[in-house]
C-alpha cells in the first residue's frame, strides 16, 4: 500500500496569494481534492490523505505532524506562486535527500507536460513543510496568481483538472502505481514529431484523460482511459454539436456523427476566439500530435501555429483559420 499525503497550501484565515479575483487557498484545495479523486479512481493499493478537505487554517508544523503520524510515503504540497512571473516550478528541501531528488526528477516533468506551461525549474529551499516532514516531499508552485493570463487559467475548472492530472501521473510514475484493471497504461514517453498523423490513439495519455473529463462535463459518460479512440472522437463531435446549437442556434441532433448536417452547421474559428469550440479544436490538435500548450480554450499564438502546421501537413490552405475544410480533416 502506497500512502500519499496531499497538502493543499494555506486555508481559513490564511488565503495565501490573492490577486485577479483568485485566492491561492481555493486553487490549492480544488487541485488537491481532484488529485485524491483521480488517484483513488485509477490506481490500486493506494491510500490518499489530505491535510485539509475544506477551507480551514492549519499551521505548517501541524501539516507535517499529520503526515508524519500517518506514516506517509510521499508528501505533496500544492501552492500557487506570486510576485511576478509565469509558469510552473517545484521545490524539495535544500538538504536534497536522494529520494526527494529522484521523485522530483519524475514528478516535475510529468506535471509540466500535462500543464503545457513555462518551466521555471526544479528547485530546492528550506520551506517548513519540506523540512519538518520525515518522508520524501515536494512542493509544487502552479502558475502565478498575480499574472493575469496565469490567473485566467487558474479560474478554469478544466485547467485545474489538468493540473491535478499531471500530479497524479507524476506520482503514479514515481511510485510505479498499478492502474486498476480496465484502465489503460501510459505510453512510453515519446515526443511527437511536428507534422505527424495521430500519435495518441494507441495507449493512455494524461492529456487525453483531461479531454475525456472535459467531454463528460457535458453529461456524456465516456470512459476516462486516456485512449483517443472512436468514443472520444464521437464525444468531441457531440460537444461540437452542443456548442453549435447553444451558440448559433443550429438545432443539430446530438448524435456524435460528423455528417453533412453538422458540416453545414460549422463556423470558422480563428485567432482571438475563446470558449469550448476552441477547446474542441485544441483537443483535436493534441490528439493529432500537435503541441497546443495548455488546454485553455483560448485561440492564441500557439494554437494558431498548430492549426497552420496541421493545414500544411494536410495540404489545405494555410491561413490559420479553422473553417469547414480544416474541421473536416480534423474529424476525418
Ligand atoms: Zn503558497
């Protein structure tokens, strides 16, 4: 049995960093609760305990004491940064115990890949929770509350699931956790080359899991197995149809079939767009092997670059605009 202790930073009278309408204590708690849920749902022989499961104050030494008394195998403290900057970084105690270093080397890149944000590096510091815990420990700093574009991501529940999913996959890899039967295993790490055909269709992938969880927020109950197969593609068509109905009054039947009616109802999506149609687009690009950065529903520079690469690879007009032709090739 592997015992993972998750410590959502701050709480109660201590909100942590506060800016842009976001409080660090709230982000830390929702990420921690999602990590617990994903770990318990997906893996065998695991116990997960949180230092707090609601909005309450706990001293730093109390957090460490709880983990020590429980006999945790790993201590993971969840925070957000502030003070100017952007991106993701992790800390271990500056004594740099062998195990903490080894786990950081596995967990840090997994979270980073899943989040798709800037890497600020693997660091060490004399933080109290890292010093006072008896087991290997890590503290993650997930974006900057006081950076407006980071804060936008942190306000997005789908992105927070992505953050949690990254932690889960990192912990699973570090401890060699066994996935519950029926759940797919992670693929061997391989960077997709730029202009490629589907790379993510054969085995489990954590961003695909995020995509599947996003599809299920619409009430479609597809398996969250990390495999971008027909079920996931049908789910994305259903989300597309739902959004076309909701935003443009198309009156489509939500059947998950990318047929002539759905084709005729499509709209152009281009730079500057935001929302769940863009999110569907980012999901498709990711599944096809393109780097789109965070799954944030914002059609920014990275998404446009990916669209252009996709158009070039498929010999379409390279204009960075997703019209019926490009949509068609993405679902094809
Ligand atoms: Zn903090």
